[in-house]
């Protein structure tokens, strides 16, 4: 079965992704729907899709009114799908794409003085450096005040008390979604 945008102006539009690559696992529709319900109004906000895969999360954000989505993906194969989806849906003007490793991309964003309203982290489950990446985001203030960082993971996350964020945990079968709200 194909994948589609589930909400907003691009609702029902098809997305392509490499179905045969187990490292590129699109976020399930019910998790995308739940996540964007948690986020609420995303109009005119900046969205970072840190492990973009097919780009479904960042495209969903654009469809729901985000002013810009930044897509970061290390896999050249996956990046091909991100670019194809962005081009097919004609959202190039609201997209930035980077073929970089996670921490290298975050370092670049720090140099460019980028800050995001919403950051979504969904690396291949067994390969994710969740805690290290979250610590980098929080310690370098890459999230705007009242911004939200979300982590999709298949196990409990080790939460550093020094992060000092409002944290919620949601369960969708074997998948956990953690949200961190920047309140400072």
C-alpha cells in the first residue's frame, strides 16, 4: 500500500519511498496524525525533519501550514525520494534539503543561527544516537521558546534531568513518541 499526506492542503497526495529498504521506515499514518494533533497549529512555523527518510514528516508539516521544512538525510538513496516528493508536490520554495550526518547538520544550523519551532527525530531505531542528538539540540538552543522536539523510538529513552524540559510519553503499540517542550 502506498503512503499519502494525511492532512492539510496536500491531503491525499501520494508520497514515494523505498519499500525494500528496512533502514528507511516511514512514520505510520496513525503516529503522524497523533503527532500533528499534539503539535496543534503549525502555521508559519519552522520544522526540522532530522532523519527525513522519504520526507513524509516535513512534507506533512508543509501541508499543514509550516513556513519551512528542513530535511536532513544521510542516505543518498532516501534523499532521492525526499527530492522526488518535494518536486512532485511543488513545495521546493518551502523546503531545504541537506545530505549530512545528524550532528554535522546541527553544527551547520548552529553556525547559520537556525532555530526551529518543531524538530522531529526518527532515525533507524537501532542506529539512533538519541540522547547525544537531544543533548546537542538543547545545549545549543536550536529550538525556539515554546518549541517542541519529538523522538520516535522503539524502546524507553534515557532522559537526562539536565535537559529541563516538559516531557510527555505516548505509546502506539511497540512505538514510543516522546515530546519535549522548550519552556525557558
